[in-house]
């Protein structure tokens, strides 16, 4: 391409798709380069297949006899087929984005190469994503090992599965496979869901155990022995041994930056190989931006889309809009764990307001009382964040995220009329409880008494 493109996008996952469509919508000449399939991890190996598998596992746990691993695989394929057209090259082309298949690398200022052909660009957006990290565990290479990318290639349900890792992926897939009939062991080097409150993690641990999952916390895989005829034994740091037909490694992700030629354009990375960006998603090169898993930011699909849209509009319009630091997250186990902002009262002046689902009418009527909503509240009743655990917790998190983003107080949230009965009543009632507690202060009590006296005097005159 002799004439420079306005925005060159590297990668066709969520960040690349959203970023390129944003630029094209602004009327700029946009080219997206993808070496594999557009849609990225979310469509092919992440959100879509995992949430479908969780749904199938839930059906199996509820006694639907026609739900097995083969039926789950069919449902996954159907889900991908239904969603894939939205992320396809044809959809991108219809939105005004030119799509090129191939590997891309930077060769110098404002220049890149795809399949031996040179492309000039004015601005670039790196959105190449990440891939599962596989730790160097002795003997692991000899075992039948899968990751969150390759687990979907399994044709048959593994009788015994050991999962290395204790984060959201490990807990979600562990519960789903257990409910579909596999004997699952989770080896969590620290506690499961280490980023969540211990109260939230405890409820998930209890649910996993109820589904037959063995949860070994503060226990890591030391080495693996594999028999000549198949089947492996995982030896742990505590001297335990767990048998496995399949070992699922869910031990984090690594940014996909190798071969991009970042040195040629002076794009800096951290010691983990993640591209460093500022709050506007700009890299150390003022003409190059990055978004999604390839950066140092948390690796969530929803974050990749928002960040890429911001990066593309900043690049095209010459703006420097910052992305929000308020990042919601959900682990889609049963029960779900949803959190945003500050989740622990860790500094003076911060308080907690907690409502258990066992006192929430909708949870009682549904027979699902395990869970809670907990708000972290700062000065003047401002909502700083919180955690929700229970059915559809992720659906309730939107309101809490908005409250944190807008700096709302518990009194403001309590004053909003909510439909009844819903699981979200727990969040609302946590706000009401805190707002009402302010009535107990001496100053407020004195003011209420004064207003009451004034009201009686007025009523007497009438």
C-alpha cells in the first residue's frame, strides 16, 4: 500500500475488532491484520465456549438426563456458529475495515510488513492478545496436557482431570467438568480466587466441593509422572499424589508480542513482556497504541473492547481521553462472584454494609440463599466498591459499577426505586441499611427531633 493507512490494527480479537470498527466509523482508512481467525480467544476458546459449557454443566447438575459431554460439545459449536458472523471478516469489511490475513511486524517508523509486503501507517493499534502460560513443571510435557485454548479439542470426557491453577478459569472449568461427570482436582498454589474476598472464595469452595471437586489450596504441582500406557500422576508440594487422564493448565496468560518488531518502533514492555500503555492507551511510541490482553491491564474481554475504542478514537481524533480505573469482574461459577472497585475495608473511615441472600426474598423463593452483597463505603457515604455472590451476580454488578463510577452515596442509591423481588434487592438493601444507620448519630437525631417539632407547630396552626 503506497498511501499510508490512517490506522493499522494488529490482531482480530475483541480489541482489534472494536478498535478497527471505531476508526472506520469515524471515516478513517483502517486495515486489520490477523494471522488466524477473527473473533479471538473470546469467541473460539474463551467466553463463548466456557459459558456454554457452564450452562451445560448446570443442566446436568439439575438432573437433565439428556445433557452429557457430547451434547455440551454440540451446544458449544452451535453457540460459536451463532455468534461468529458478527466477528467475521465479512462483518468487518461491511463496517469499512480492510482485512488482511497474515503475520505482521513493524519494520520502522510508520512502516510494517505483512507477508513480505510493506504497509505505511499514520497510527497503529496493537491488539494481538495473549496465550496461556504453561509453567516449567518437570514431566508435564509427557502428560496429556491441555490449556484453556486446547481443552475444547477433547472429544471425550476425561475420567480424571487435574487443574493446575486456582483462578476464575480453573474454578469455572473445574465445576463444569465435574458436573458433566469428570473427577476433578484443583491445585491452587494459593487460595482459590485470590483476588476476591475470602468470604466470597469460601462460598465457591463449598459449591465446588458439593459438585465433587477436590480443592487443594496452597498446594502446587512439583512434578508429573506418566505411565507408558497413559494416565499421569501429579506430585504436589505437600507430598500428595493425584491421578489424571488429562491435566488442564490454567496458570495465567502471556502477552503475544514475539515477532512484532517492537524494538524497531521503540515500543516498551514490562518484565513480563506486556506492552506498557498510559491511561489513554498510548505506548512509548506516540503513533502506536495498544489495548487488550497484550497490555499490562487486567485481561478481560469487556475491558479490551472499551480500551480499544478509547485508543482508536484518541488516535484518530488527536484526543487524550483516559480510560476508567473502575473495572468490574465476574467469575461465572455457581454461585457467581462479581466484584468492582474496593472490596475490603482496609483504611480508616471505610465501612462495610452486608446483606445475605438468606434474607433476600427472591433468593428465598428460588431456594438459593447462599450468597451476599457487600458494599465498601467511604466518607460521606460514598460507595467505593463491593462484592456480590449468588445467582446472576454479574447482572447486578452493572448498577454497583455505575454507582462507583459516578461517586454515588448509599443514600442516593437507596433513594432509587427498584423492582421487587429481584436478586439485586441485596445490593439495594445494603445501601438502605447504611443510609439508615446515619439516623443513629446524635446530630442527625437532634435534627430529626427539631424538624418533628417544627412540623407539629405548623400542623397546629392549620
